[in-house]
């Protein structure tokens, strides 16, 4: 789940990939991507992909969570961003090696008179 500086939330994926490890996968999320995260999880650009309802442990925000990145539209990007990750598969543990990045794409609004 990605949390923006004003407390907006969007769940990027939930119950994706099943019990298959996502190894060396680089994921980009875009509301207008043509597909959701596949099984097995492989690198690519996907829509936020919510296959089941989950609640994250504290200190993550409580539900409801947003389901589209457009929740961040028309908001100021300055401030603290947080990424909450929770592995629900009990046999192993997951990690994000190499960290994570946030790239914000903005649009120039052109008005005609």
C-alpha cells in the first residue's frame, strides 16, 4: 500500500502471485495499464491489482484503501511517502532488495481562450 503526504492510500496489489516467489521483478503501477499483475509476478507495468481484501498491520493506515493511483491527482507531492508491504504467505518471508522508488509524472494543463 502506498500512502501519500496527505494520508491518501492506494493498495497496489493484494493476493497477487499466489504462492509463487516474485524474484527480480520490477513493477510499475499505472491506472491506465492494460493488465493487472499476473501469476507468476514478472516485471512490467500494471494496474493496481486487488484480488482479495486485506488489512495491514499497524502502523499502516486502517481501511478503506484506495484502489486507483488517481487518488493522488491534484494533490501536492511534497512530504513523506510510505510504502507498506505485508507478506501473508506463512511458509516464507519476503524482502524488497535494492529499495523502492517513487516517480511522479505530472501533466501540464493547457487552457485555450
